[in-house]
C-alpha cells in the first residue's frame, strides 16, 4: 500500500511540474502565463482565463498579415481615389444602404435626435465596415489577439485587446460570438473589444449591446462612437468643390506635422474658414455653403484639375474610426448617396 501511495505522489509531482516545464519550452505558452497574471489583476476570473487559454496555439497567419501592413512613412507619391470610390461607393452598396436607411428610419431618427450623428453616417459606416453585416470575419479573436500580442511588434495594443476580450467573455459574451477580422475587430461595426466595452450600446431595449445580430444596437453603438470622438451636430463632414484654375496652393499649405497617421494628414491643406475658401474661388458642387465661420481643410485626392473636397472637423471624426482618407471620403459620399 505504501509503495502504491508513493507512486501516486510521484506521479502527481510530475504532473505538477509538467505545465511550467512545457511553458518554458514553448515561448507562446510562457507568454500566456504572464498574460494570465495581468488579466487577473484587471479583474478577469482565473477560471475564465484557464478555460479560454486551454489548448490555445499560435496563429502564424495573423502575424504574417500584421507584418504585411504598410507603415506611416511619409511620401510624395499617392494613388488616385477614383478606383477606390468606384469599388466602395457602388450602386449595390448604395441601394442596400437605402434599404437599411428606410427600414430603420424610426430608430435612426431617434438616435440622431439623441446624439446629433446623422442617420446616413451610421448607415454608411456599417456599409463600409461589413457591407451591412454580410461579412464580419471568421478569425477567433482570442487566438488572433494572443498571437499578435506574443509577436510583440504592437504588444501593448494587442495584449490590451486580448484582456478586453477576456473581460467580454467573463461578462457573458460567448467565445463563439467573438469572431472577426484578423486584427481583432468584431461585429457589424467592427469594434475592437476595448471599444465594445466602452462604447457599445443597447439600441433595442433588451438589456444587451448585441453588435453581431441587432441592427438597432449596431447603429446606436456607431453613433455613440462618433459622439465620443467629437462629432459636431449640424455640420457636414465635407463636400465636393471645384478648384479654380490658377489657384495658388501655397496660400493654404499645411505647415503642421501630425503625430497620428502623418501620411493621411499630409494630403490636407491648412485650415481656413468657409468665407476664406469662398474668397479663394472654390465653388461647391450642387450644394450651398455652410456658415462662414465653419473651418475646413482642402484635399485633392485625384490630383489637380479633378474634384476636390473641403473637409470639416467631422471628417476627422470619421478618420478616428479608420485613419484613411479613401475610407473617410467614401463613408461621407456613401452617406450622401444613401439619404438622397
């Protein structure tokens, strides 16, 4: 009997040290041990972490995708906007957006009254992010975020999002629902987990912010994001203008370097009031001028001689959602087309 008990004790001892040894042999597992400690310190239940980390393996595909992303190196060479616009503000997306717009008018108008964010902007963001929910991504967020955090290039960002995803699970969101892009965005509006925790809203009154299945929750959450980012009610995002021949672009050149998305803001002029732009000879395409004191920058996304755009501070709010001029311009143009 004593010999059997000794054998059992020895076997348990081997099992007890096996996990640490395995973690030491596998750098990814060693990293997850540290994440576990930090997640617990932020209030995530140990049982949740242990369940979700069990059997978790490195996804090398998402690491490859992240390393393939372009940087923010400044350049004087730019691609034209017109091909992107043709792909993203196409007839099918406009027609579907108008259908969503009409189907949700009562809820949309209520959200706009509450937040000041235009109905059409909410719809256009949804249309651009997931084509109105037709494709939201199928990467497992926990595995993707753990892999990206382990890789280390942007560890603070991705580890923070991994812990936020664990918090979502700990608060009742099923792991099976946390599917999305390779970079960790999920649901109809493609929120990162930390954004979901901070800004997702219940738009249909069922007590849950379901950005995966509920259109009202999706739209209310997008509007709340824009409110938080500083949307100014009553101002347009921008509008198309004709630039006069002989316009001296040095008169409104941008002398500031943006610490965020420098390549994006490199294409913008300096700020001028609408009165000043009008005095410089700009002519709106098919609309009236906003108030004279509204500030705007100028962008010529297809070069000199093509359609240009005056962009208000609300355009910067769209850039906060996705820091890309082509994206933000397309959102604004889709919104305009949807509400016509």
